[in-house]
C-alpha cells in the first residue's frame, strides 16, 4: 500500500495535482495542513482518490480536525499539522501523542523542513513543504507498507 503525504501547500494546488498524477497507484493522500482550499480543489480534480486532512494554523476557518489516525495494512498512522505539539522546538509531545494512540507512524508538518527518521519505535515523517520549503527544494513524503515492512522516503521536487 502506498500513501503520499504533503503539507504546507499555501495555495499552490497545481503542485499537489502534479504529485497526485505522479502516483496513480497511491491508496491515500494525506495533507498535513495549511492548504485546505488546495485540498478541496484537489478532491474535485481527482474524485476517485482518497484524501485525508489535518487542519493547520493557517486554516483558521476550517472545521476539519487537527489530527487523525488512519489504520491500514496492519499499521496505525497518526497525522497532524504539528503546531499543537511544539514541533518547532522538539518532537517530545508529538511522539507522546503518537504513542498514546498506539501509532506505528507519526506524520506532521508546520516546520516546512523535511524529516524522515525512525525513533522510539516510530517512523516519524515531516514531508516538508511543497510550496515554501525552509530547507532546500520543495518536497513531499511517500510511505509504502508491504508484508516485508514499512519503507519511507522524502521525494524532492525540482523548482
């Protein structure tokens, strides 16, 4: 099962459309916030795809939840934007919340900096920003869950 993760699109929906078109085999697309309007446009353009969303700090009028849990292929995925967990300082609160919901994978955005690591028994990923990266090139994340295990990676986009 393939899951594509993006965050912080900030009104750059065309970038998201390119990502979705690049991954026709993905089962889910998870947007980690700061782009609810982008996600609405994306869902309209790809009505047969499954999209999940966590409200970000720039999605002020959103009624969407600030976090969620997806269960698939025997794994629990916790996803959030990250602002409520102090992710710009450290990941302690995020990890604690992921463990509280028995997650195997923790996803967050907000920092605009990509991160892909395995710590404390958790796969932890921040896909960076597809529109306004603070580290290098725009990026998004890909997770493959197979019978052999979990594989994660950050995909870099050329500007």
